[in-house]
C-alpha cells in the first residue's frame, strides 16, 4: 500500500473520532483515581487480615 494513501486514510478516520472535552477527561481521570485508591486500600486491608489470620493459625500449630 502506498504510504501517502495510508496517511490520508488515517487522517480521514481520525476526523471521524469524537474526542472528549477537557472537562470529561478531568472527571474521568478523577473517577479512575478514586477507584484505584479505593481498591488499593481494600486489597491492602484484605491482605493484612489474611496475614494476621495466618500468623494466628501458625501460633496455634506451633
């Protein structure tokens, strides 16, 4: 395929894209960050609980 034709087709496709506004990007980024922090804390607390439980079981066995 000719490179010029390929680039023209790429440009034509990019003109069809509906790009989000700055406000939409900022709001979406905020939602992603809050979600990541929430699930990170959830996994941390859950992991800490399992470690604590395992230590208690090891103390009973040993």
